[in-house]
C-alpha cells in the first residue's frame, strides 16, 4: 500500500474514494500532507492515516451518515477542552514521548470522542476552495460585527470575486492540495487579463491579499499545514503609478450646484451634493448622520461625525465637528433628519449620483467623480492658508505632529470655512 505522491519535495497521502463509498463520502479524492520529505517516514504515516480513513468510512456506513466537515470541527473543540491542540494521528504518533504519554494518561475513563480528539483519530476534512470561503465566513464574524448590511456586502463581495477568479484560473481544488504552481498559474491568469483588458495590477494584487488571508485563516483553524509564505512568495505584480481623482475647481462646483438639471434628482440626493461640496466629508460619514448629529440650534450650527458601534468610521481621526456654512447650512435646514433615504446605503447613493453627473455631462472628465468634491475642499482649505491642524481636523485626517490640547474650536474652523464657502452666483455672497 503506497498511496503516496510527492509535491515539491514533500509527501502526501493520496487515495481515491472507492465507488462503493461514494454514497456516504462524495469526495473524489483524499489528499493530505504527511509533513515530511522522508519517504520512509511518509510510508509509516501513510499506513496510520490509511487506517484512520478506513475506520472513518466504516463509521459512516455503520451509522448510515454522510461525510460532514463539521464533525471534524467538533473533534478539534473536544481536544482543546482537554488541554491539547488537535493534531492528526500521523503527527501524534511522532510526538516527543513525554507529550505522547501525557495525552494517553489523560484518557483514563475518557469517552470515544475524547480519545479521537486527543489521539487524532479523525481525518482532516477535505475542503474545496469554495467550501473554504464558507468556512472563512464562519471564522471571520468578528470582522463584520455590528456593521450595517451595505458594509457587510462591501466587505464580502471582493472576497467572493477573488475566490471566483481563482476557481476560473485553477479550478475548485481541495484547499490542502494547493501548490506553488497553482498560485503562479493564478498570477499568469491575472497577467493575461491585465494585458488584454488594460486592467490595473492593483486589482490583481488585492485578489492575492484576500486569498492569502482566506487560506491562512482556514488552514490555521483546521491545521491543514499550508505553507502560506511559500505559496505567496513574490507573487505581487508591479503596480502602475496610482491615478488619483482630480479635484473640481470652485467654478466647476458652482456649475454643478446651480445646474437646473439637479431638479431631476430627488430632494435628498440633490442636497447631498451641496453638503459634500461645503463640508468635504466622506459620503459614508454624511449618510450615517443621525438627527442628533445635526446641531442647528447652536451659536455655530454644525454636524458631529461620530464613531458608533453600528457605524464605524474609517479611522479614529475621522471623529470631528464641522461648522455648517453656505449650501450645507441651507441643506440641513431642509433636511434636519439627515439623509434618511440613504442611511446605510452609501454605495447606492454614490453610484446613482456618479451615473447622473456623467449622463448629464456635469463632470468635466472621466477622472472626476463625486469624491472630487472632497479633493476640492482640501485644495480650497490650502488656498485659504488654513493651518495644518485645522485642515486635518476638518478633513478627518491624522495630524502628523504630536497633538496637544483640544484642537481647533468651532469658531476657528468657521473662520476658514467661511473663506472657502461656495458663493451663490446670483447674489455674490455666502448663503446663510
């Protein structure tokens, strides 16, 4: 009984699932790393592992149950409760003698599941790439805890695309069998797309980053032993010079805000453009504003951008207060409850507005977008000679020098916002 294959210097147990077992175990093939480059050691471990596999199949037939990866996860949990990390039997058999004895001693009066957990008598589950993504969702719940649905989708979608791209390039292989050659094939697949469709290499590099995290997370949890560092070594594709969005000039902003075409928009979308121009705030910050964040009955009307459990800000520096002037003050007098129609639907709003502005020729070039309002706001602050700290606190950026005191007051911020406010061309003064 050989059932060994060698991949890049290391041996793997490799066995096709017999036809008579397909009713209970639908996998085509079982391939598990024996974690050795020694053939003699691999042969010994393969014999042990083969016994596990056949014992496992016997359990399936006896209990008339189908192969289920979750059963292995329960085994891992039991092992941890007994004070041991789970290792497959092939590894347990080669543990230092003291640790092996310790594992055996703890098994006095133990249950069968406890014996299986401590001695590694359960076969490591064979997960396909698509199944690994489902497992990754389970293991990454902390990353989307309390996030609104639109942010959950925004986090999940690029990872779904990554796995879909990998499957197109390499196939829906079992995770434990992924090799360096597979990763290089995926890189070549991306190089072809970049050349053919003139895509940005950064798109491919994001796929590599997402895939690395997925593989590493699942492999570590299930102890698959993937050599992540080797798989992803020097796989990144050289990036082009990053093309940033262009800012809009003040005159271009006036043309947009006073265009009669804006009357085709719903009221909240129309006023959103005005607020974005006068505050420079990120779209998600504006759609996330609650009525209590819009303070109109104050000596200096302002909005308060806060980090909330259900609406996390991009960075810790993003928390800030922005005085309302000109179009922004007028907008919030009309909408004191905020942008309720688009709360937690930022992507829908930005996609809709970018499409509207392009279809009605209100953007001067393809390099301009809704986010150009924010770039313009930064440029106007710079032109008004606003101090670096005032600029940082209005933009929600990190202040690069040691931060002392309470920072700029509302009145100090107001002084510079009045200088950069968009003037109403009809009366040639700031709207108040």
